[in-house]
C-alpha cells in the first residue's frame, strides 16, 4: 500500500484569483482531475504527487471548492481549504459528480479536436464520465496559462540569470571551436556538445541543460542531436548552429536560445541572405507582440506565428518552414502556455501578462543547410520584452578577431 506524505498546498488567495478568472470567462467552475500523476496541471496546482486513486477538485466561480477523493487516500487532504466528499465505489463517485456538476459549464484540461495538444490531457473516458454527470466541458487553456504557466517573480529572475548563462556559454563555445579549427586541430559536434554541458554545470544550470550542435546539412534537421556514434567533424567553411537551453533548479524557468556561426572570416552571401530573412521574420514577430501589448491590445500565439511566417514566405522560403515560430516556456522547456503557432496547430490563446515563450523561426533546406535564430520573450509590466541578451543580427564570422562585433 502506497503512503502519500505530502498535503494539498492550494491557497485561499489562489482560489480567489481562480474565481475572478472564471467569472471573467463566463464559466461555472474549473474541474481538476488526476490519476497516477497523469495531469501535471492538476498536480502542480494542488502541490500533490501521483496518487493511486482518482481525485477530482471543483473550483467554482461562486461558492466553496469541493474535493472528491477516495477514502483510502485522505491524509493528503488534511490541509484542504474546501469541502471534502469521499467515495469508495464507482457508483458513489458517479453520484457525487452528478450532484456536483449537473447543469454546470466547467473547464478541464481538454482541447476540442486536439487543437492544442499541450492542454489536451484529460482522458476521453473521464470526459465521458463528466459529461454523463450533466456537465458541459470546455477547454481550460486560458486558465492553464494564468495559473500554471505564468511566471512568478522568482521564476522570472531565475530565467533572466539563465538567459545570461546560456548566451555566454554559446559564445564561449563558438570561440573555443573556432580557435581549435583555425589552429588546425580537430573537434566534432559531439565533443563541442560535451564542452557546453561541462560549462553549464560550472555556471550553475543543473536541470534540463542540453544542446544541439549541428553543421551544414545536420542543421537542416531541426531536432538533430549528435551522438557518440553519429556526428560530424567541424571544419573550416562550415555553417554551425548551436541551440542550447537549461535552468537552475526544478522550480526555475528555462532559457532557450539558438545562435549561428560560420567557420571563416567572411560569411558567404547566400548564407548571409537567408539568415537575414530569418532575422527579419523574428523581428516582425517581436514587433507585433510589443506593439499590441504597448497599446493594451490582446495578441494571440497564432497571430505572432503568422507575422513571422509571412516574412519567410515573402522572401521565397516558405516551403522550407518545418515548425511553428515558437513555444511556451515555463518550468518546462516546452511549457503549457500559449505557443507561437498557426502551422502545426492554431493556438488562439492570448499571450497574457506573466507568460513567456520563444521566437525561433527556421529555414531548413533538407540535405543542404539549415538556419534558425531563437530568442525568448516575457509578457511583463511594460508589455512584451526580449529577455535574451544581444539578439543576433547576422551569422558570426568565427575566424575574425572579434566575431561578435
């Protein structure tokens, strides 16, 4: 028999904020359900680990929160601030849900037609159970953004520290690689990745830190990763992509960046031109976020994706777009908040204050060469702001004395 020592950590203050958001959205309540840790949103909000029986928590727009929990797992609920209803049999559970939810419009971690897979978490069978209880279910996507993905002040501070470390590690890696190659030495993608990992550890990014080091055609595979068995040597005349990310600890917020360099004194015109299109696409996305937020106007993830993708398509490289423009960033590298996406999915969620995300357009010419530029943004008090230090304007000519000037 498993013993759960942790107890619920949801506060009355958070419940009050949830009530306000529910009223603004015209919802009767938010229904959270978890079984064996299959809903990280529910587990994260309650502060509970995986448990062996299903639990349901109903946070209403009006009235007292209610937890429906199994009789053998009551210890975690000793600090629960609302009503507690217990069940043992499936018949009891169904009766409790019907009494609680009948005629209600409730939000759950669900996305119609899997439109936003990140929040399409609740199993289909549970949705059937809740609908049979008389509830109308809608997506909790905007609630997830507000109460799971929104950065805390401590999270924001940790992200900004990580952003500087990630920037510095990338640039130091470029310098080291260029020095070895220029002096006639040998270095591979795999070895360079190892240098980056060691540097992350020295500088305090201990959780989830990793990188992609890719040259030429390998960079045309967006999620390429060198291995001990499969990698390329980095040589003079190569185009080099470094994508790297990490965070300080489990509660911290990630930083995620991509940079590009050329192993030579002068970047070839074709490479410079394509990367210039990407930078323009990135900047168009940034400007849309900044201008809308400065004017007090809402902006959704899909609109920002359209802004970036439109520049790439106008430049003649639309067929080489393989992925969305960006992803949510929170305690997870690919977070639960709004993605910058109208390609893989149409993410209509609003970029609300307190959420963060990447802007990372790419052009991938399979079998030839690939390009990506990536920065992070945060929706702060002054609107959308870039948190990545010194965003790249052109491919770095790595053999120059000061390639980053």
